[in-house]
C-alpha cells in the first residue's frame, strides 16, 4: 500500500512542477516583434598587419587558390613597425614573398592540406629578382616559365601582386630562360569592405 502512495505522491509533485514551469516556458508575456535594422555589420581586417607578414597563395584540398598569411618575426629599428621614411625589412620584400612561394607550404600549412601547383620550381633559388614599378611587377626566374601550368602562374602572379601592393592591383609579368609571358592580373580579389 505504501508503494501506491509513493507513486501517487510523485505524480502529484510532477503535476505541480509542470504547472509551475508553464510561466517561464511561455516567455512571461513578451510580445513578438519585427526585425529591427541596427546599421551595417561589423567589418574588420582579419589578416595580420602587412608590416609583419607575407601573403602567399596556396591551393586548398578542394583546388581553390587561397591567400595564406605567413607571419614573420621582423625586427624593426624602432620596435613595432617601420615609421615614415624607414625602409621595410628585406624579409617582407616582393622577392622574399616569391622565394617563400617557391619554397612551398611550411609544416603547419601542409598539415592544413595546402600545396603548391606541381609545376612550380621547388627551390627558392629559382627566383632571380622581382622588379616593381608603378602598376607593374616583373618576376624573373632562373628556370623556364612557359612550362608552368596556369595554376602555377596564378600562384606566382598573385603572390607578387599582393607583395607589391596591398590590394594586389599590379599586373605581373613572368620572365624566364625561355622568354616572357604576357602581363597577368591576380584572379583573387579582396572583398570590398562596406563604406562606414
């Protein structure tokens, strides 16, 4: 007989709890509203500061060409970043960026599945020099450029363009032992930030 009372008591307590829980579950009478416009979405530059990184371009496992920032430890004369009139470190030059691109992804980048196009020369010494001037960049390689696939050319063009200009605007000409390719523009464009 005592078992029935215990079950009946539990059932009664459960009914009371459900009745009490109805208040919080109904939302305390808060009325539904329409969407309220609150302005533009927040915008921020997600890349590390240009003064401390190279922007390289690698292929993702799905075959998409992606910009990949590689942060460098750059010792500036004044401490944090170059002031007006101070020269940038050679580690951040367009030649350094092309050399890093030819060297390929580092251990962490490889672990993430990033890779160079197979026809890119795999040695840093293949980059002779990079000449920047105005709206053009010329990349001179110690190898042939005509055997480079379109994917390999895209990597070099984008890396050189973004090393020379923050928006990747310059046209890039690849020059090698076997001649010169026509100027090309980087196909990867930054997403424009909305006006504030």
